């Protein structure tokens, strides 16, 4: 639905689009498909130039945030590049790209909700504690830094590892549930999680130190010396 609305908005609501990008709203020829899946630089640049504006407009409608839409577009092209072998040419390339972009935008909205929930929980915990407003603000900033550090580290993971972490750790789904969701074997889920944790460890050590610092700030201001 969102994809159709975005496309219709680009067409002035009439459903009659201009020639821009029309070349890629048909199925690719065998030669074009070969160029795309081979990563031909000139062909990919042409594809990007013709589809960028439409995808960016779609992401802005979806996310209501220009900067985040830019990031979503960059992530869409990264995934399209990584997964170009998956495109079989059985439909217009535009439809395939919009599907990837919609998935990226949906995940960003889910991440917003998770971060907002974490920040709300943090705020509620600080409200319960009888601490000075400056100490609470300082601790909240430290904890926000932790949220950003961990979120950035997770976003930097390879796509399959990132999805495994989000489903298994953040959404607390079982290994079997994650395997079914990702269409892979349970052993693959465990392997992806192990690799992800190994990758995250050095990047999150600083976050742990920051959490300790935030707790120290709260403890120092608590009347009983602890929370």
C-alpha cells in the first residue's frame, strides 16, 4: 500500500508517470540482468540515477524524517548490491528495489520503538530514584550514550547476523522461532549469533563502563547510597 502511494505521489496522483525511470519498470533483458548481477559499474550508476529520487521520496513518506530517509536509501543500495545475485529478473527491478527499501524502513521504525521503550524505562527508573535533577540528567545522558553505542554496533553487523541478534536477543524469540523466521537451520542461527557476539564484544565494552559510571552517579546522589 505504502509503495503504491509513494509511486502515485510521484506520478501526480493520476497514475500516469513520466518517462523518468520507465526503463527499469519493465523486466530486464538477459544482457541487462547479466550486467546488474555482475556489478557492472556503469549500469549500476545508471540504475541508481534513475531510481534514487523515487526511492528517497518513498522513504521520506514512510519515515517522516529526511535524514533518516537518506540513511535508509543508502542501506537499500547496500543491500541491493550485496543481494544482486538474488534478483532473477522475473519482475521489474523497481519492484525489487522498493521491496528492499520498505523492509529497511520498517526495521528502522521498529528500532525507533525499541529505543523509545528503553528510554521510557530509563526515565521511569530515574523518576523513582530520589536524586538531584542534575545527577539524573547526567545519568540519563550516559545511558543514552549506551543505547546509541549498542544500536550502532548492532547496525554495523552483517545483515543475517543483525537479524539474528534482533530476533534472538532483542525480541527474545527461541532459536527454533528464529530459524523458522529466517528460513534456516537452528544450527545456522546459533552460528550467526556466536559470530555476532564476537563482533559486538569489543564495541560494547565501553558501553558497559558507561553503565557503571551512570550507576555511580545515581548511587552518589541517592540518600541511602544505593538504589
